[in-house]
């Protein structure tokens, strides 16, 4: 299992692009967009992403 990484597109920062990707895949389980690595993409991932937000 990969390490938790809210920078889902690996751009070097957590920003609106990551938020859009995670939002698009809510309810599914693509590992790349599972920010907290619990096996599903949901609002918990958005919370993790928000906590790491770098505007
Ligand atoms: Ca998750």
C-alpha cells in the first residue's frame, strides 16, 4: 500500500487540481486518488487534502 499522499497528481503541491481529481473520483477506488490510502475515495480524502492545502 502506498504512503498517504494528498498531492494526488504529484505536482509538488496540494492545490485545486488535486481537489478536482479527488472530487471526480469520489465513490470509486482508484489508488492514485485515494489520498489517505483507506481503499476508497470519499470525503475523508478531501479533508486530508484540505489539511495539506498549499494555495
Ligand atoms: Ca480514502
